[in-house]
C-alpha cells in the first residue's frame, strides 16, 4: 500500500502542489511567528551581553513599588556613594548611571526621533568599553553634544554643525563635536552623549541616581566582587552581578513580549486553522475524483483499512513537504514582521534564527493539521464500495445533510454557550472558554454551512444572473452543485473575516465610548501634548500658566502611592516613558507597572477642585474643595474595590517621599480622561518624584473667562514651538489622539489576521482550479456549443465571487456576534457605547467580492485556455 | 458550389514531432453537400475524427483549407470560431453531451441562450415533439436514460437552426433501439427540414442511414459510396480489415506511407 501512496503522489504533481500550498501557507505563519519572536529574544540577548562588556556588577537602589524591571522605580542613591564603593578592594571604578530623556533638533528643524522609540541623553564616560568616540572629540560643557552614530545619521547633521538640545529644561543651543559608536543594541532609541557634569545637571540635579556600574580590577570574580561591595552599601542599595542583571533583563523582556508572542501564535493558529479547512476541502475533492481508482483497489482485494492507510500516508507526505516549504516561507514572513516593527522604531538585529524547536513545531503542526484534515475524507473514501469501480457515474456516499446540519448547529450553539460563559460568568480561565467557544462556533457553522449554502448562494447570485444571463445562471449552478465544497471553501474565508469584523466592532465601540466620554468630560479648551511616548520639561506648564488668557494650566503627572505599613518599599511612577503619564493608564485602573506591586495606588497630582476646572467630574460624596497635602480623592471604582469611604485614613508612601497618612476627602464618578485610582495634591508629587525625573507630556489648559480663544491658541503654539514635540490640541484633536492609538492597534491586528484571508484566497484558487479540472469535459462541451472564452472566464469568476461573498457574509455575521458579545462583556470596563461600523462591514463584503475576483483570475484564464478538443475527447 | 455546405481542401494534420510524428490527415479534400446526410467511416486511427474536428472548427489543421457555410474557417481567430460553432454548427457527441447542472430544456436552448438570442418557440416545440421529449424538459440529465440524453443533444444541435450538424459516434454508447431512434431523427431532420448532417461512425448499420459514406484510411479518403446499405458497408469494411494498410495504400496512393519517413 505504501507503494500505492508514493505512486499517487508522484503521479499527480499539480494536485500535490495545490494541496501542499495550503499546508505551506498554514505553516508559514507558525514558522514566521516563532522565528520572529526568537529574533526579538536574540536581539535582547545581544543587547544585554554587549552592554555587559566592561561592567562586572551594578549597585542600584532597592526596588520600590511599580518597578518595571528596567532600573527605574528604584530608591535614589547619592552620587558620592561611588567613593565608598571605589574604596572596596577589587573595585576599579564605580560610574553613576546618569541618563534621562533628551532630544536634539535635526537638519529639518524637527526633533530627531525614531518612530515611537524613546530618546535618551547620557553622560559620556571616557572609560566606557562599550561607547567610544569614533569621530571628533568628547563633549565638554553644556553647549556640546556627541550623538550616537545612527542618531546623528538620522538627524542629517554632521560633526561641527549646530543643533538644539532639549532635555529637562528649556532648549539649549549646542554644537556637535563628536560621534559615539556604541556596542549597546539601542533597539532604535536615539542617544545623545553629554559630558558628565552637564548630564548630571539635567538628569541628577539632586545628586542622586538609581544605579552605578561597577568595574572590577580583575582580581575578583563577579560574585566575589558583589560580596565585597555589599557591606559598604546603605539599606536602600543592593549589588547584583552583571550576569544576574542580564538574566533579569531577559526575564523582563520575556514578560513584556509574552503578549506579542501569544498574539502572534494565535494568528499563526488561525492561519493553520484556515489552512486545515482548505486541506480538508482539497483532499475531499481529490479523493472524490479518485473514487473509481480507490474502488478498484478495493475490488482487487485491498481492505478498507489499507485504502485509509494509503490516503493517510499520502497526507503525511504532503504535510511533510508542505511544512518544510512553509518553514522557508516563514523566514520571509518573519523578515516582513521585523521590517514592520522596525518602522515603528524598534529595530531588531537578531537576524532570522531557526531553532530546532521552530523546525519541530512547524513540521509537527503542518503534518498533524494535514493528517487530521485528511482523516475525514480518507475515512469516507475508504468506505467506497468495490462495485463503484464498475459504475460509470460514481459519487462518494454523502452523509445526510440534515444530520450534518444538526451536528453543526449543536456545535455552534455549544460554542456560543462557551463564549458567553467565558465572557460573563466568573470562570477560572475565561480566555480558554472564549477561545474554545469561538472555535466551536467556527466549526459548527462550517459544518452546518452546506445547508444554508443553497439558499444564500442562490440569493447572492441573483445580481449576476440578472446581469450576465445564461453565464450567470451557469455560474450559479456551478456554485450550488456541491454545497459542501462551496461551504468549506467559504468557511476558510469566514474565519478571517469574522475575527477582523469582531476586532473592528470592538475598536469602533472603544472609539465611540472614548469620544463620547472625553468630549463630554473635557472642559479644558486646549491640551498641550507630546503624544504618548515623548516628554517635555516642566517649565512649559509654568510658562503656560503665566499667559494672560490662561486660567489654569494643569499638567497630568502621575505617581504611585505604596499602600500598607511597610515604609521601605514605596516608589514613584517613573515619568520617563515606562509609565503612561498622560493618564492613559490601563483601563482597569491598576498600576501601569508589571503587576508586581498590587498594593499600590496609581494617582494623579492635582487637587480635585483644580482638576474639576479642567475636567467635568461629578462628585459623589465628600468635600471637593479639600486641598490639603493629606487629602486623597478617589473615583467610585477605587472606593468600591478598596471599600474606602470619605473620612477613611490611608497610610501610604508617595514615590520616594516618606510614608504619610492620607484622608479620603472625596469620592467622584470615574472619568475616562482621568484613568487613575485617585488624586493627591501637586505638592505631594514634588516631594515624591526627583526633580531630574519630573517631565510632562500633557497639560490641560483652561482659558480665562472671556479669553480670545484663537489668540490664546496662537500664543500657546508660540510658547511650545521651541519644544518641538509639543502640540496644541483642542478637544476634538485630543480625542483623536486616543482613538488614533486604538486605530493603529486595529490596523496591526487586521493586517495580521488579513494574512488568514490571503490563505483563504489561495483556498478559493485551489477549489476553482480543481473544479475546473473536474469539469474539464463540461467546459469543453460549453466551448464546443459556442461559449466564448470571455464568457467562460466570467462564469468561473462569478462562481468564485459567489463563494467568497458567501464566506464574507458568514464571517461578517459571526464577527457581529463576537463583537457584540465582547462589547457587552466589556461594557463595565468603559466600553459602554456599542458602535457597529456598517460602512466598514459593507466594505468587507466588497473585499469579499474582490477576493473572489482575484482568486478566480488565474483559474478562469487557465480554464479558458484549455483546448476544446482535449476536453471533449472521449477517453 | 452553392450546394456545398462544408468542404476540406488539401487538409493536413500532423501530431507530434520527429520520430513520434503522426500524419492524422494527409492531404484530404472532400465536399459535403447541403441538405444531405454524410457518414465518415474508417478503422481506428484512420483520421475520421480528426477530419470532423477540423471541419467543425474544434481543431486547427496543420495546413489546408476548411470552408463551413461559405466561411473560410482557417482564417478565423478563437472568438470568431466560437461564434461560428455557436451560430452555424450543431454538435452531437458520443458521450457527455449535456451540462449536468442544467435541465433538459436549458440544455437544448443553451447555444441560443449563450448567444443572448430569443428561442424560436415554434421551432423548439416542433423539434421537441418529433423527439418525444415533451414530458422530460424539466429533468436534469442524470434523471434521463442514455437514449433520452442523446435525443436532448440532438434537439440542442438543431434548435439554433445551424447550417450543419456534426455527430461524433452519436450511437456509440447506446443500445440498438435507442441508436435507431437517434439515427432516425437525424435522417428525418435531413429529409423534412433540409438539415445538413455529417456523422462519424464505425458502425455499418449507422452508416446505412446516410445518403453517402466516405471511407478514410491512414489519413486519406480511400473511397466513397452513395446510398449505402449495411451489407455493402460491411463488405467494404471487411476488405479494409483483411487487406489492412497495404490494400489501401496500394490501390490509392502507392507512394505514400502512414508515418512520415520510410516504410
């Protein structure tokens, strides 16, 4: 029987190619995601090991609440601690890590940035082994800088040119005196080196830093060095070896990228699922064509088990070949993903690593998907009666369509039930319920789809029959001829469309909800904003407040209150790009950090009374006018969660300040502009956050009564102009800043899921090609009695369009169901407004039709080029 | 030659190249009269099907000229050829004559529908009546017997009133009673409607329905017979079989051989 399998494969080159294509596309994304995440991993490994050169250990402040693992959110250590450390035997140097956010102006007059990657200013260390001056000289004094080489390249300037530096104070004119080449993988961040004193004045004005790099003199191992240093450190400091630091970095990255990995694997799974539908379909068609041959095998004595085995061995081989090619294509996909991510400013230098795991997982996934998908058609084929070999007109036994529909509907219903359970009922792992539910619905609908294929496709074809007459009718008959096949082909398209559709509805609802609440709640006339990842000096807020037309300039500054009795473990909300200081904290209102500090409160600086002038906030209870330094205003959600009420006293440590007692003075209704767990007075912030870390990225501007608004806007624009990254937004523009981010995420999700639509498109191509092959003689007959090539092409195209539009319709329907369920489930979390983007959904339908046209182009052309005679010749 | 509906001049059709070259037609010249029933006969590989395919604009000859209803087919492009087949030629094949997704009625009117023309109802009813298909019109092909399917194919071939009907072994897959019905109908279409019919067959009794039989062997017209009877045709066929290739090559064109090259 093995020989039969092998012969079957070699004898059917083209059909093999088509089947393998489905496997290739299905597995390519699996391989692509794996290679991509490995390359990210490797990039970080390079980053951490290259930055470790010349550093043996790091002394740093102990972790405080809200640490992100990147060295911030730590106790500040005095700069002169370096002297104590250097006195330890075995230590060659202890260099304070002085760095902060800094931008320079490029040749075109705008800030030099790389996408959304951060922009750093650093102290240049002449003894550093990782960052060296490679051109010009080291910077000296406040008016000289040495940008890192790729940053300089990006700026369009060169050594000797003048520029402006924007750090934590007002912009300064500077001269570029040198270029630094750094071994540290920058991941796309821009770096500007300053001399140590200048850097210190910007980033460590209080003569404190969060870490020191320690270089040994070579006499001690890393561990011994750390052990030697530990005794001289204060309580607030700790020493870790470079090896430990690298490991920590990797873990942190692993956590941060876990989401990306999961999402990519979900997308990979989706494309594999779509691929499986296609494989199933192709095998069904191929085996149907070979019924007589299989029956002949049975007639000459092969058992049905042997027939089954022969088909499965064939599937195994196709799966194997397809997965190996898919692996190759996966490298291309990974490369494309790297380019996309690079476009966002995150440069990946890890190459395209192919691990053994990647190979094994991809090939296993491909082979298993192929064999499992081929199982059902194979079983059906193995049941063919030997007598079928003798009959002229044979068909595989079709199972009762009604039983099939029943199974499908039950499965779909179970899927919906699981989905709703996951969304609305408190269960242990809701994601599995939701995922399983969605899968159940997909399979259920796919199984039941042949039942509705007849009436729906009939309806879809009404326009084509009306417009194309006989050609349209022929096309309709062709798509209706095998509802099972049409449905399976359409189901592949359904999956991608449904997921993109659901994502669109959720996004649209988020946008609508955000717009509703932000536009309603914002009473400030203007917002000075630098976007979500860039910051500007706090001087802007002070200057803006001085303007005549401004009644209030309220910066949105955040910090963490460490709750509870342990005063040694409090922290700041680092205002340096690791926390969303613009108030766009995660919607659930928890701390923006990695979740290791659940007992902290993410609060904004500003009294409730002041804030209410810029944002419309309804006070539920308490005294809104309390402005004392110990007053704490909390939203209703925090009050409910913590079971606090007005008058309660809370002990908390604000940032790096001393622990103190706060009194809950007011409870207000949650606001989507203030996505924080509370409000404290601005004075608390000044104490809690070191001056060098105080930066803004958003200031709400309330105009004075009777102010000339256009004139005010002009004044504000002039004011922020030197700061490059700051723009003046009105309420509507401010809202779109939020919605733009959401739309961008939707764009990425759709693009990735769109790949599964491409796989589905290939599926339609395969189905059409096979059905053209199958109908070879019928097509020949039609051509013989006078169907022109154009008419034939049109017939095939209309058939493809009917299939794809059917798939798009199924997908849109399911997308609406999924989107609606998600919106309902998330309505508590602020997704109150349901918005179904009808126009977008209609566009999906058009896209579905376009997919059909594209998919049928090649098969239609191919069919029309077949030789008429060859087709009608009797065998 | 007003009474010629189709003709071939010095028709050559070569398949393959070099060693594998086969001269399926080796300079065939023949005329088919309008309003007559002509049968083409010959042993397997004689080139009879190739001749018909070239005449019916289904295949292009290597060289030579084909004229159908006063149109020089050899000059036409695919689109014009398709139109010619649709409007001036009717077909009946040995098998797979009908589109399985269409009803009998839709199959019959298919060429007219494709052309986007109106069906001549009176003519349609007349043809259907003669063929006895009145109660089968809404049936799909798989609900019809082989004989019924072939009668539907005949109706389709006639309904657009083509200049000529080509039938390729129309009775090859039928039992003798059904075959007689189909052949009887083709005969009636010639006698009653003046239809021109060309039929390829290897069955002497089928050929006996024709007005004239043309015998082909090795890509040549070797003989023709007017008003054939089954017995006469059978005798003629037997002589081919017993003498084989030599009988024909010796008598007709002694200098030529079947396969390009030497004998």
